[in-house]
C-alpha cells in the first residue's frame, strides 16, 4: 500500500489516503471516488539512490562513489 495526496473534485477537500491502487481512493469528507491524485512534497523532493544519486540533493557528490565511505554504496 502507498500513501498518496488527493484532491476531491466534488467538495474541494485535500486529503491523504493509504491505498493499494489509486482508483480505490475515496474522499473522507463526502465519500466520492471523484478524486485527483496530487504530487506530494515527498515525491517531488531531491534524488535517491535508486534514481542515480548525485547533485546537491544527496547521492555521491563527494567523489567517494563505490568506496562505501559515504554510506550510499
């Protein structure tokens, strides 16, 4: 299950929902399934190891890639 941010197209409520499939989301205020998935701040932030790392948002910017000294290897 994943946590997503949604916006209700029926009552304008913004909410988070823990769902297996995005199509399972329902607004907690009005119970409609007429919702739109939003980009969350968590999903928009910097890079991660699985994305290749590097740059000013983390990763191996110190040139120690592959040595294990940065803890990301």
